[in-house]
């Protein structure tokens, strides 16, 4: 039944041979790699507005300069990643670049930052998308968590089915977004030229606080989330049609230009048109409502915003499992994360991301504003380490003109590194500390896991082992019995067929209870030794383990001890609840017991299938 | 670590030999068996008040007559149970009486009703107890669920440690209750004689509805919860000092008299003193406050009420596990419920009751009034069947004077049976339907489980089985391998030591991946056959199971097939998360696969213990 449900949701398994990449032209590639980057304006603008509005009109008048500063940073970072594309046309990705050039530890820090970044992209995009639609339909506002979880489930299932981020379906929201937002901004500019600037003093709420340096840095760092997603193209260069690096380079230029236009345009219009938002509305929604009224155009803008944010969340479902699979192959996280699922996707990574995202959405009540402080630290840390890695890369290669390239990437590293510090300090109390704590914890975990895998691989090595063809010495067999009944017969026969040294063991729970068992046993198998162990504390497992340890010590002759366990298998699953799980507990106890004593014990399970 | 926590909470295991009953004198026996019965007035009065207050003063003036009618019923039921004690001095209990005299089905219906009754006694007593204390300390009112769950946890842990309901600790609240309530009622009577009757018209809230027959029946049936617990003594006759039946008979007389005085006294005083209660206070609390003011005496009364209700909930923790153990021994519910835990208590029954009670408290928001409709149906159904069983008992024995005894029990059955109908109909919509639905479901479950156990016992019977000493035919051994490594060596040696027919099987996940494995295998074990199975869908388990089925069909020669599974055992528990659980899944699949084909398969587990 479970397996049918799985097939219904996920689809039938696909053979491994269907695993192949389609190459993308620039139009499709832009749609595939840009949703996260373009949609960032939805929450970045909101953060800048919320950061400044507490200082009234004096605060809000800083939106434009802060927006320009962030756009400057955007240009620097875009140039840096343009260079990464040229340096790693095979699709580096920040983890690969940092690990190769800076070493394992910086690589792992980058990986931890990226994993957190993917997780928060999914959580922030989904909550911001739901906020966009709930701004237009206020009755949805109280159900933001539920709606976000529903969207999350749809995206997770679609990805488990094997949805490709390169599909046409994914391209529609991206171009719909561009072809509604850009005309709206142009229309807004025309209105601004006709109507003139609305002075902020007339519309801004009374200031709660003054303009301080902290307020400015705080707002700047929150607004830096506008840059998230800009690195996506550099991870996916091999997906472009040849010449890959050149096409990818052109695409990142176009994308960065669009990001800058959308970001600066919307910030500027908001400020100079004098737009403010209510508590249950986003500032982008308020701006669209101001320009387009409450009609269908406004609704289209909000739906489009939600759709591109959902697609942005979807890009995390491509990036996170892929990075997790690379880390798993490198032995830093559990290997299961590199398993290809039925539909040729990294199913475990998708499920892990979905569960973590859902947890974050519930924990933070579906409020994107509360999630943002966790977000930017990780992203900018990965930027910094990746750019620093590129500087090292150019220095190592030292091809003609390397100095300029190194300087450009160095500028990127410096700018993003400074931003990390600003974000880390100004947002520390609000949640950045969570990321600051989790990254070292993750890296420590990566290293522990890696040490374990290396130790196992060493223990399993055949190095120095001669071909060993000596047969094992004769077996001692111990056969724990729960009574004398038909389920015993095959077990006794089997035990005697593999060894001449068989001992049955009966645990006596009530004083005198063993007499009847002993008589029946004598009648059926007079030549098999029966040992009765009293158990004054009614435990079955403890006396048996103690008996096995004791006989192992007595027979320290290198002979293997095998334990034959007769086990009832009920016909229906619920019937398992009607039987003591003694055999199962005994198997588990035997498997994990005394791994240091060096006794090798074989556990032999004799299923006895019950009918009905 | 888990085991240490268990020892801390529950204590160290006790040997079976300490299992013995202490005999109780009448003073202690009253304390042990009466808390549930005596404390019933706390919620019964509340129900009568809530049932009548909606009809204003005209309604409230019916409290006294309804109280008298319920007291009449109390006398009839007490006489019936007095006779049960005489008829079953070995401690019948309603289930035993009904099953012996009326047959299995009525017995099981009684058992289901009793189990539900115990569960609801715990839930209602705890919530009513918390309401008593929250009436005195209103700031606790919003936290009733949390407080009730905390008390529940304390009671459950105490019972898992092996608390006896006969302990001195349990007797204190009972006698404290009697020695505070009886004087308070006497004082109230004196005040009533001095001050005279307060007319209800002056104090009752305006009627919302008129007095109807339905209102009266509805209130009567809710008030019948005053009788719950009256049967407890009849279950515990063997715990009395000899002459057991005589002492138990005297005790039930005293208990019934106390119940009647407390019930009628508090109902009468409430009505004639003209007491009404606020929404967040119980009527008993309002009466105590009226008589004693807000001072320490009032607080003592409320604390005492809570304590006796907690002790009443505790009696469920004695009765439920004991009845469950009897049903488990009779094979009607899972056998694990008859296991004696470390501390010589039926630990599984205690845990089951605690979880179910906690669930009810949360589900009904800690409101005793909402739980009451579920409560009385079950209790009175058990009363009825038990009394009907007694009629049959006397008729069967037909000793001198049996007619009178049969008539008395018949009267009990008739009165309680009528009450069941009244409760079932008047409270149906409010929740009695839940009990009406659950009782048949439980009985159906009992019968299914019983059928399963009988079928198993039949299948395990040695009847007709000749002593079978023929050794099994030679084994075929299949050895699934994940690669060639050191963990394989012992497994191959063992397989060859028990059989000359060993086949290693390798599942090839990626086309061409097997070549390297085959070469290594050839080098180490050239004389052991290696089969490579391609797996285009990347499943390991399915191709292996299909191979096993196919070879079983080919070799349909009665030979056993054994599967030897090398299994890594990590040194630390968390490391298990770092390895594919393939061996575990394979073991499970082999255990449950194709039970109808009749192939017997032996599953042999070769643990390979990893260091660190």
C-alpha cells in the first residue's frame, strides 16, 4: 500500500541509462539560473523599508543611497563571478573553488554556508511569495504558514518526480515577471516625471528612533539579500551550449543588469512616489497598488511575484541535493545523500531540504522578516571564500594579465568580506548568531564523518591479507528456545545439520516452570543438551547474553559460536503487535554486544511463517 | 544512557519472589478502595448544577429530588455489589462474573466497558481535581491541561515504580477528605437551621430554557457519575483479612453510607443555601467558599478535593493494568500486557493507560464537563451486565434463599440497565456515541486477537508430530556481496564451512561496474562461484529477491537455502546513520517475503565489528 502511494506521488522508477543533461541556450539558461537572483528584490526591498521606516521620513530618504550602495556591491560581485566562470568553465561552484584553492577547511566552511543558504533561500522565498499573495488577498494573511507548507510540499513532490529546473514550465514565471515588472517600473518613471516627487514628510509615520550609523548598516546588511542567487550561473556552466564559458558569461552580464534595474528602479520609485505600507502588506505590493490601483494588473503583479518566488525556492531543490551529493561522494556527509532515487534525482537530499525548510517556516511563523537575519551571513560568507579562492587560483596559474583578474576577485572578496562583518555584527542578536553557531557545528560534523569513513575504508582494506582459504573451525551452536513446539522442529534440525555441538537454552521466568519443558524436550530430542537458566528478574535477554559470554570464555578455542533463533513471522503486519518482540530484541542485542571482546558470533534466523 | 534514566525514574528491578499481597484491615481497605467512589461527588454535583442552572431557579429547585433519586439508585447498586461479594469471595470483578455466567460475548462487552471506565475515571478525576484547585487559585485556570498532565506523569511514574494503592500515603487524602467534608456539611446544616432557606429566586440566573423531561433525564444521567467506583471493593475481596467476604461486605456498607451522606448533604446544602457558581469555579468550591469564606479552611477543602481526586485517578492505575493482564492471559488483548515489569507491576498497561488518559485530557482541553458524557455509559453498562450475571449465578446455584438474592440483583440490573438507556439517549449527541461506537470496536478487536492466538497455538501444536530426528538435507548458501573487502573474509569462510554449494551474488548498479569486483574475487576465492546481477533501476533488494526465488524454483529439491549476510556494526550509534541500511532492509525483506511459497529460508547474519 505504501509502495502504491509512493508510485502515485513520485511516478514509476526510471532506468539509470536515462541520466543525461540537456544543453541550454541563453534564453532558457537565464530562466533556469536567475529566478533566485531576480526575485530577491521582493524581500530585499521589504527589508530596506522595514529597516528605515522606524526612523520616519529621515530614515526613508536613505533608501535610495543605500540601494545605490548595494547595487555597487552587486556590480563587484557580478564581475567576480564572471571571472569564476572563465576560471572554472567546468562549473566550479563555490565549494569546489574554495576547497581546491584554499584547502579543505575553507572548502567545508563554504559548503556549510552554502547548504544553509539553500535552505534559507527556500524558506525565505516561500514565505515572501505567500506574503505577496496575502498582501493582495488579506483574508489569506492568517494562513501564511499553511499556504507556504502546501507550496513546499508541491515543490518537493515535483522534484522527487524529477522536475528539471530547465523545463519550459519554469521559464514562464521568470519571463512573466520581467515582462510585467519592467513595464510597471517604466510606467512608474513616467508618472514620477509627470506628477513630480511626493515629499516623504507628508506620508511617513512619526519616527520611533533617530538615524544612526547602526540603523544604516543594519538596513544595508538586510538589503544585501538582494544579491542572493547571483552565484547560480557559475555552478552550472556545463549546462550551457558551447562555447559554454562565453555564453554563461554573457548570461551573467544580462542577469546582473536586470537585477540592478529591478532593484534600483523599485527602490527609487518607492521613495520618490512616497509609498508606505500597512502592517499586513509588503512595500512592493503597496507600490504596485499605488501605480496600478486595485484592479487585475495589480493582482497579476502579485501572482507573478509569488510564482517567481516559488520558482526561486525550487532552485534550492536543485542546488541543495546536488551539493549534498558532491559532499557525500567526498565523504563529508552520509553517503545515502549521493544515492540516486527511483526518478534519477537525489531523493534523500530533496527530502532533507523539504523537512528542514518546513521546520524553519513553522518555527518562524511564516514571517520572512524574521528569517532574513539568518540568511545573508551564510550567503556572503560563501561569496567571500569563493572569491578569495579565485584570487589564489589566478596567482597559481599566473597567465598573462592575471594581476587584473586577481585584483577584481580580490575586490569582490574584500567587499563581500566586509559585508559579512557588517551583517554578522548588526544582525547578530536578531538571528545571525544562529548561522554563526551552526556553521562550525556543521564543519565539525563533516570532519567527524570523514574520519569515520576513512577509518572504515582502512579497516576493510585487503592490503596485506593473504588469500585465505582455510575453512572455519567447527561450530558451537546455541539455540535459545521459548518452549517445545512445532516452530522449534526446523530450527533444531538445521542446527544439527551444521554442527555436532548444539546446546538448547531455556530461560526459566517462574521458579519450577522449566520442568515441563525439560520433559517434552527429552522426549523429542534426547541427544541434544538442554540448559535451563533461571531468571529471577524476568529478563530473557540478560541471562542469555551472560551465558553466551561465559561459554565463550570457557571455550576460548577460536571456534565460532552461532546462535540459532527461531522467529515467528505473522501473516499480517498488525499481528506482530500481538507477540513479544523478544527475538528481534535478542538479535539486536547480539549484533551490538561486546564489540571489543573479539568473539565472533554468527546470528542465524530461522523464520517460522504463521498462516493467518 | 536510556537505561540509566529508566533506573532513575523507575528504580532497580525487583526479583519475582517479592510478589506477594499484603492483607488489609477494614480501615486501610476503605482507604484503598473508596477514593474513586467518594470523590465522585466532586464532578457529579458539578454536572447536576450545570444541567439545571440553564433553567434558572425552577431548574435548580430540582437538584434535591434528582439527588434523592440518584441516592436511591446508589442503595440498589450497593446492595447488588454486596451480594456479588458474597457470591464471589475470590474477587470476581464484573468481567469475570459476566463472562462466567452470561458467556464470552457479554463478558467481553463488560471488559470493554470497564477499560473505558477506568480510562475515563483517570481523565475525569484528574481534570476535576485540577478544576478544584484552580477554583481556589484562579491564575491556574488557563493551565489546567498542563497541570493535569503533570499530575498524570507523577501518578504514572509512581505506579511504574510499584506504588501500592494500599499504602499509608494513599490513605491520608481519603481520611483527610472525610474529616474535612463531613464537619463542613454538619456546620452547613447548623447554619441552614439558624439562617433558614435562601429562596432560589433571589440568586438564580435568568432561565435560558424551561424545565422539560429531557432536561431532568439529562441531569439525572450526568449525576449518575456519583456512583462510579462503587464496584471497586467487589474486585478486591481477597485483599481483605479473613473472613474476607464478611469484612468486604461491612466495608461496602460503610462506603455506600458515606457516599450517600456526602452526595445528598452537599446537594441539599447547595440548593437550600442558594449557592451559585461563576464560570471559572466549581459548585462545590462555591459552596465551600460560602460556608468557610476565602480563608485557610476553604483552601484546605479545595486541596483535599484535589488530592482525593488524584488518588481516585491512581486507582485506575491499579485497576486498568490488572484487568488488562487478565484479558491478556485470556488471549483477548496483546500478551505483552500481562508481562510483569522490572518493579513487578504490569508496566505496559500502566503506560498504555497513561498515554490514553493524556490524549483524552489534551483532546478535551482539560474540561471534565466535556468528558462526562463519555463516562457514565461504560460504567453503567458494566454494572448492568455484572448484575445480570449475578442473577444467573444465583439461579444456577439455587441454594436456600436464592430467590431473594436473585430479585435484589435483578433489581440492580433493571435499575442500572434503565440508567444506561437514559444516559445513552440523553447524552448521545454530546459524546455518549463515542463510547457506544468504541465498545463494539473493542469487542471486535478482542475476538480477532483471540482468533489469531488460537490459530497460532494450533499451528505450534506438536500433536501428531513424530519425533523428527532426520538431519536436514545439504544446504545451498547464497552470499550477497557489496564488494571485495576484509569484511567479506569471515563470511566466505563461514559459508564454506557449512556448505559445499556457495554462490556469491553481486548487484551491478552501474553498467560495467562489476568487472573490477570479479577480478578481485577470482584472485581471492577462485573456487567460489560469483554471479553478477545487473540492476538498471538501482535497486539492490529486488534483483536479489528475484534471483533467490528463481534459484529456489530451479532447485525444488527440498534443500534449504541459506542467505549469509555480512553486516557492518559501527562502534558508535550515530555512525549507523552514515551507512546504507541495505543489510537491515534485506534481512527484513527476506523475513517477510513470500510466506506462501513454502520455501524455507535461513537468514545468517555475520557481524563485522568496526572499530571507531
